[in-house]
C-alpha cells in the first residue's frame, strides 16, 4: 500500500473533471461515488490504497461534486453516463472494472447497457436503479420539487447534530465510525454554494410521478458483463431486496452482502469491501485468461 494518490485534471465533453489515480496494474478499476454530499475521496479514500497495489485505480469527482466543474444544464443519468464514457476513453480507452456507489451504481448499470464495450466487469454498490419505483414514490416525487427540498442543505448545514443523525440513520450501521472530523467535513461540503443542486437536478430528471425516466430495472437481463452486486444489508435508501431481485435477472451475477452496513458500506468497512472485490476479480480475471 505504498502507491501515492495522484490528482489529475482532464476535460470531457467540455467539462473539467478531477480524477484521483493510483497504481499501475494491467487492469483498471474506475470508482464512482454517490450523490448528495459525496465526492471521490469522501467515498473511496479508504479503498484506493487497498486496491492500487494490484490495479490501476481511477476515482473521478463527477460533475457537480468535489473539485470537478459545475454545469448550467441538467444533471441527468445520460449526462453522467456520457461523462464516464469520456473519462474511460481519455484515460486509456480499454475496458475497465466499473464500480459505483448509489448514483455511481446507476451509472454503472447504464454504462453496461449503453457502452458495454467499455466494461470488463461491473460492480454496482447499493445501486440506484435496482427498483422500478421508490419506496415512498409519490411522496418523494412531491418532496424533490418542493421548497423544503430547495432549502434542505441551507437549513441542515448549520447543525452538526442533524448531520450526525443523518449519517447514523442512513449511511452507517456502526455509529462509532461517525467521527467529529467526518461530520465537519460533510458540513463544509454542504455549505458550498449550490452544493445541493446536482442531486436535486438528477432527482427531478429521473423521478416522474409514476416511475423513473430511465428504466434500468426492466433491462437488467440485457447486461452481458460479469457482475458483482455489493450491498449493505441495512440500507434504507436502496433496500437490499433490489439487489436480491437483480441478482436473479442479470445473467452472470454474484452478490456480496455486507452485514450490518447501510448506504456507505465501502466507507464503513473498506477492508472487507476491498477483500470481497479482489477475491471476485481474482477468480473472474483468471477465468478470462484461460
């Protein structure tokens, strides 16, 4: 675990993208973070060193997050998918092991359906799209278009106690992993101008009154890439039943459940996550080489 993380700046479709890169293995793992308050290093800082001894690892800040550019248009799933396609092409163009959390997982699924030639292995984590509707769909559809949602970050970023409660309720099964430093880091991100816009825009573009704009769940049978679905068993945002159903639909699919984790399993237990991923990759890549 001696590889340093190098920061690279690239342009994709006219958008400035920051990528965190480490390792020089023959195979490349691209790590996509989630939505809301997230970034490459928030989600993946603990995982990158564990993978970079064996693989080239690339973790981009998606547009609207971290130090990548903000855009004036909509942050749609198709926009993000084309950005990730461009990142892969800009950094070598060979098929990659595409791994993504939540929104990043939805991008993974859409990449596999839209640009399968760029995917060697697919690893969605607590992924967006493993459902045809949300648990509280009508209420969510109303909320994301309400003034309450417009002001959510500006209200909550004043109160570390609310941020800590949210982390405990939604993201971490083990509350001891929620440090004062993490709460302060998230509070700082939430206080940046326009911090909530990318997720709000994505939700409004994807969540219709009756379902979802992009039907990933209904097309899972079309995914040809070898797929490992990783999921926290206590996830409230994306219930684990979605991964169980998806595992039956995706033709070449395995599931690894992280017991007791919620919606940020790789941040809560990076060693377990990395071990599970590397065991799967060792087996699959050996099969490919025969």
